[in-house]
């Protein structure tokens, strides 16, 4: 699965969870860019992604991700392995 395909699947979920955010959904996006992306929002995003892509994350894998690009890379790695 390509990163572009992953972003295409993530964007609608992201927009639904963080409905006040109207900017781009790209690799550089961080929690600092989205007011609603707090710890609860992060958990909701991760759980939604697990359901959509059929993957499971260890809490340590998703705790300190620097940006959305790192999360997409993690999804791609899990889907290819």
C-alpha cells in the first residue's frame, strides 16, 4: 500500500475527528497544528486507523510520533509486513 493511498484513507477520518481543522492533511502535520488533536484525539485517531487498516499498534509505537508522516510510514510498514 502506498503512502498516497494511506493518506487518501486517513483524510476523511481525520476531517471527521478534527472537524474544526481545514488545513492540509500531509506528512508535516502535527498535533500543534490542530487544536482538537490532544491526547484523547490522538487515541481516537489511532483506534480509527487500526480499524480501517486492520493493524494493531503497541502504545509505544504511537506515543512519540513526531508528525502524521511518521504515522503513515508506520501504517505502510505494518501493511507490507
